[in-house]
C-alpha cells in the first residue's frame, strides 16, 4: 500500500488497511473486468479494452454471404440485366455504382468508393459479383474507381486467371498476375451504341440529396475542472450532390446528456483568443451546426488537384478557401498548398460571426517513408492567431489501416507568450470502423488527446482535404486489409520463390565506377589544360576577395553567407526525397545522389594530396601540406561547392535548365564570405562537381551494357548483360 499521509498536495486520504486486494477476469483476448478493495474502505470496478493496434479485427458476421466462385460462367445476363448486378455490388461493397457496361470482351464498372480504407477486399467482392452475373463472353473486368468525382484508379482483372486462383490450388510460383492497377481515367459512356447492339449498359441515377442520422459523442480529457467531460446527443449529416464533384454538406447536432455544467475554466491568453473560447462554444447552445460547407473539386490532370470551398468549416470558424495538391500516381511524396480567409463564428454555432478574422494557410509535404510504416506530414505557414511557424506530424499506419501518431507545432510565438505547455502538441489514434464493427462500413473513428488547448499554433480544421480524397493514389492503397488469424497453411503457400533484387541506388555500382574511370581517362588533354588554367587565373582573386571578406563578417553579408552555406544540405535532402518518392527507379535524382557520393570521395583524395591552408588559417594562399592525417580537412577544393554542382548538374542537363548553375554558383559566396575557402578553391570544386555530374549523366542516357552490382540487406548480386 501507500502512505498517503505523506504525499504532497494535501493528498491525505483515509487508510484503514495497508493492504489492497483485487482480481481481474479476462472475458476475451481484448476485454478485462476487474474488482478491488483499496485502502480497506473503497471499492473499485474496472473495464479495460486492450490489444495491439496492428491486430485489431472483427469478424463480419452481419455482412451478407458472398456467392461461391464457380469455375464456369453464365451464358447470359440475369433477367434484370446490369441493374441487379449494380445493386448487388453496392450491397457487398458499400460503393455507389454509377454505371455498368459490357462491350466486346470487356465489362466496365464505374463506382464511387466512399473513402473505404480496406479497398482490396471490396475489389474482390465486386469481382465476385461480376463473375457471377457477367456472361462468358466477358474475359476482362475493368473497375473505374473514383472519389467525389475525382478518378482515382483503374483496376483491370483477367477473369480466367482470377477464377483459377479462387477455384484451383495453384502454387505461388505458377500464378500469373490477375489484377493490374493504373491511374484512374474519366469514364465516358458511348454516345451512340453500335448498330449491332454489342454494347449492354446500365447507368444509375445522378447523385442528389442524402441524409444520415445517428448518435453523437464528444469528450474533453484532462481539463482543470474535470479530467473527463463528455456529451451525448443526436446528429444529422445531410448532403446534397449537385454533381459528382460539387456538393453541400451540413452537420446538425442536438446535445442531450452531458456534464458540461462542470466546465467553468477560461484559459488565460496573451494572444488573440482563437481556441481558448472552447467552453463558450460547447456550452452556449444545445442545438449546433458544426458544419455547413459548399465544396467543389477538380482533377487538372498529371496528378494535380484543386478544390474551392465556402461556408462553416468547423465549430469555431467559417469563410472561403482553396487548395491545390500535387499527388503523383503511387508516389511516396505529395505536395499541397491551402489558402483561407476565415472569421470566428458565434458561440452558438449558427450562421452569425464574431469580429475576429484572419488569413491563414499552409504549404504541406506528405511523405510515406517506407520505413516501419511511418508517414510524415510537414506543414509551414500562418496559423489562426497570426503566428507563423511549422507543424510536424508523424504517424504509423498498420496493414489493417489503424494509425497512431503525434504532432508538434512551433511558431514565432515565444514559450512565455504561448503559456503553459510552451508549444502545441498532441497524440491521436485513427481506427477504421471496418476493424471495430461486425459489418463492413466506411469511415474512421478518431481519438485525439491534446494536453492543453492554447491559441498559439492553432490550425484550421477542415473536413474535406485533397490528401484524404486522393488516398487511393498511394502506393500502399491496396495493402490495407483486415488482419485475420492465420489458419493451417500448406507447403505450397509458404514456398520460397527467388526473385531478382529490386533496383536501388547501389545497383550497377561496379559497372558505374568502372565506366566513370574510363570516361575520366578519355577526357582530352586540352580540357585538363583549360580547367587548370581557369583555376590558376582565379587564384589572382584570392587575396583581394579575402580582404573584402574580412570586412564583411556581420550584417546582411553574413546572413547571406549563412544562407548559401545551407544549399548543399537542402539540395541533398530534396534530391533524397525525390529519389524515395520514385521508389528507387533509375532516375535523375539517383544520378545526382551517385554524383554527390563520387564527388565527395574524389574531394577527400584531392585534399589529402594537396593539403592547402584555408584563408582563416592566415597562412596565405600558397601554403600546401599534403599527405598527412589533417590534410583531408584542408581547403582545396571546396567540398560545399563541389557537392552543390554534382547535385544540380544532372537536373540542369536532363531538364535543360542552365539557370540552375547560377544557384549552384551561389554556394561559393558563403564559403568565401566565411573565409573557409579561397576563390580558386571554389572554382576547383565547381569543376569537379560539374565534371562528375556530367559524366554520370551521360551514363544515365547511354545505359551501357556490363556488370550490374546490387547490394541489399539479404544479398550481393552481380549481373552481366551483353548485347
């Protein structure tokens, strides 16, 4: 037991016994009930829901039973044609089927998925229904999947192979691909069917008004008035779709049971009160309208999406705004910008506004790292209180779609001005309803814990973001599925099939190095002569420029020097992100990273041989001391400038943008201004980086035959290719 009499904060609870007794009954793998007697005078009852987030799974006992996959196909359509097929697909998947058509040997289904997380499971269900109904003449199924009118993915199914995999035991080594996924396309029905009647089609009704009713629940954890504040009520979610891409949404909530009478605390603030009116917003009215928003989205092509919206975005703010998102197909990286003009809403959450208004917006990078299922979201911009800063959000998304993450925001508001907590942060868990309910359903549940609500770093909360709407373009979109317990498996299911290692930055390492050596050997003597002459000529500027640098170590010159010194690191980070987003394929980013690696190695060797003193050493520009342990830290050539040119040259040449060399040359300013290098050091570094970047760029273009060396955590593989 505990001696409460000596606890701090006056925690003098009465203790009648130094012993506590308790028992726990495990009702199921995920549920515990507990009972206890504490301090000899208090009873304790407990209910615990627990389990690994990555293992959450609920059998779908309320789902309709799918038809058994038959090895044969029907001779013709059902009596009601494709209409009954569309209704069955909607019942088994929850999709909104827009059309079904059959032409020649292809059956095409166009559907809106409604943001379902477990997409692959629903694809399999839809194909099961199509196989049951489609005549044997249909050899291929095409699913055109869209979200709010935005084409997301186009799934092609080889019917024969798909049926074989579901009816005949085939070892993995002998299976052929039954499914191919590509970027979505706008569905266009044939305006005039062929005269021979070879097209059979069905088109559903245009989207219109819809309404959903259900319970509502909100909570506040960890407040000073009570650790747990809650409200239960009834909520109506109404929506009118003017067309697939334009809709008006509204939420209306009636609070019926709550303990908000305990909510008395008004948080102090030295900033505009953009979030600390929380008590007023939740207690002023029992009937509220948290959302009333008109939204339009559009696909500009090439992975570019835009949206425009107006209305009441959330319980505290309304206004107008727009968003742009670049989300390449199955890329790990996407970029977005949102701009909003908002006003603070009336406390009763009706159509009225208060006096406070603000322009707010952010530029955001979304990155799926591919490591341990981690995803990173980095936003920078202006927040609701007018402060400027950045938010980093890191989450882990498991294979069942459950996500757990945390965020932190730091702005130009000082910790003292922000108040208790110093900066905004919080934790959250997002759970798809599919893993909680015994019936397949879309949507997710969110559990958010923010220890303190303050006004600094406050972000606008919007319902329909382009990142959420384009989730199906993620490279892992088809990998999220229910985690079902594994049953007995045969040896066929666990057989190992050896595959060639995927491409990575170490592929063809031996061949690249050998080719680079041969290219350097083939450089004409006159080129070496002119490069050496340019370096010698630039040495005439060493002392005059160094004298200027001595007199410009403060002010704007120093700030500019610090900024340009950061160029190599920023370029390396950006190039690395581009390479990761392209999933390791041979690319200009890969060439640039290789060029930086070879340049760094060449730079170390050259420094070791030359050993030239830096200007800050005050030994003059003719002091050389090579071939010793400290020579690699000497100044000739400039590593910063060499790496900058090595990273930029492949992009400048492949995209034909020579102005990029100007950006690379800017890196020399900081090295000279900080007196880390002589002018001739930077010129030599520029020649080195440019030369290696150009030679590797030529290799990328020629893709010469030879040995390809692939290094992975599992193996080192050498492959020789011959013409």
